[in-house]
């Protein structure tokens, strides 16, 4: 027996099935279910199910993507140094504290891999993004869901679940599928309450759409802390969902750990170049944010007038509830909209069977969805 093998934990016996079997827990994981993108019998439906940017991508990003096609035969810069410098300059961050991934999803999985051992746990919101739990369970970690009264993550509910085996707390700012958020004060209170050995991960995929006075990015908190990680994505406001580029701002020792286990070339040349160009096109970002903020208010106000419950949102979507007294279900509403050419997202898999999540589209899409749901409720 070697010295290394002597320090390993005892292996769990696996059944002799005559074939390789996954380790314990893998087959208990429910796969991620993306939003629908097609409807049988509808040729060109409007997709409002995946929180994509309805404006597409910046023309400058598209140009950079095409130009990068001349380098398809070569490997990308594994450290994404040009993109690293662009993100650091745009947000005023230290480049050595950045980590990049194949979308934010990969960064989240890497964080679980770095910090979780079998039997450790993560804490996340009751309605939190399922990628957190998938990554934790793949590491044989336990997942604890903090109650979200009024669809909001609360500091007290999170701290009830934190113990000496908690390694990560995930908070989405703003949340998906709720659109709610921790205020600047609550964010500071949560960080102060956590043991310094617990990593607080702030997933800010939708942060650019927030305009509430008490909303604050966690970047400054991360700068001053040794246990805060902020993740961002180019998939939402920048409209580069297909290119899968995400990043994290971390304490340097965490960035170093992530860099040690990531895939060698986990972001492509096309993705890096398009992301750099997208970041520089602040005009496109402003148009995208303004469209969402105006459309979000119009959609929420109009649907409330129809007797529906709308959770106040700071993201590029709204969560709509169908009261049991109305006699109409969310599943029926989803089918009715789909039949009429609008795909929205049922969120029963998030524990919200009476709700739909509706991405903000163009103004004409918003008006059509309101009209259709009005007809549905009146029928």
C-alpha cells in the first residue's frame, strides 16, 4: 500500500452488476430541464421561456465572432488574458482575482468541486437555481433549502441551516425564477453572520437589469472579503447565451484553486472575442436594460389588473401566480399561450406549480401576452 492510498477514505462497496456503475447519488440527481423552444403546430413561436435577450447580441459582438472564425484551427488562450483584462478594466477589478468558465454553470460546478467533500453541505434558497444542487450532489454533498417566505431569501432562514459541515451558501442576486433579491443591508448581514470558512457565492446573472434603490452588486463586498465570490455571465444582457462565457470575481486563493481544476481551454476564441466586443458596447447594454425595465413594469402592472399575482422582479422576467380562486391553472395558461404562439416557462420543477415565468420580450410581445392571458382568464 502506498502512502497516498493509506490516507484515502474507505471505498463504499458497489453492487456487482457486470458493468461500471456511477458512484452513489449520481442517478438520484434530476437532470436540468431547459425552457421549451418549440411548439407542435406553431411554425415560429415567440420564445419567452429561457430569459434570453430578445434584442439578440450586440452587432459589434457578432462582428467579432465572425472575425474570430479565421482562428478555428488553433487553441484558445486558456487563461483568457485579453478577456480578463477587458473585464477587469470595465468593472475596476483585479485581473488576478478573476476566473472564467464555460458559462457561469461551469464556475458554479467548479466551486462545488473545490470545496465539497462527501457529507459536506451547501445552503441555497427554496427556489434557487437547480445548478447549485446538481453540482453539490455530484460531489456527494448534501443540499439544504432555506425557506423563502414571500419568495425572498431571508438571512434568518439561511442561518438556521448553516452548521460545521456547511461549505457554501448560494444566493442569486436577483433570484431565478422569483426575480427577488437581498437588499444591500441584508447582504451585509448575511455575510457578517456566516463563519469565515463558509463561501458566500452571489450569482449575479441578472444584476444588470436591477434598478431598485437598495440593490447592490456584491463586487465591493467580495473585494474586501476572503470568502465571497461573485459570478456573472455574458448570456443575459450581452445576448451571448450560445457561446457559454461566464466569470467569477474571487479572493485570489479561490481563483487559484478554480484555475487548477478547470478544463485547459474552457472558453473558445469566438466566445472570448465576442465577449470583449460585447463588453465595450455599452450602448447595447443600456438599450437592453431599458427595454427590460420598461417591459417588466408594463407586464407586471397589466397582469395584476387581470387578477393575477405578480412577484416584484429585478430580473429580465416576471413570476406570475394563478390564484386557486380563479379556477384557472398555470399549466392551462402555459398551454393556451403556446397554442397562440408564445412559449413561457412552467416552474413546477422549482416547487411552484401555480406559477409561470415570463421573459420580457419586445413591447408588442408584452402586449400580446397580456391580451392573451386576459382572454384566458375571462374564458
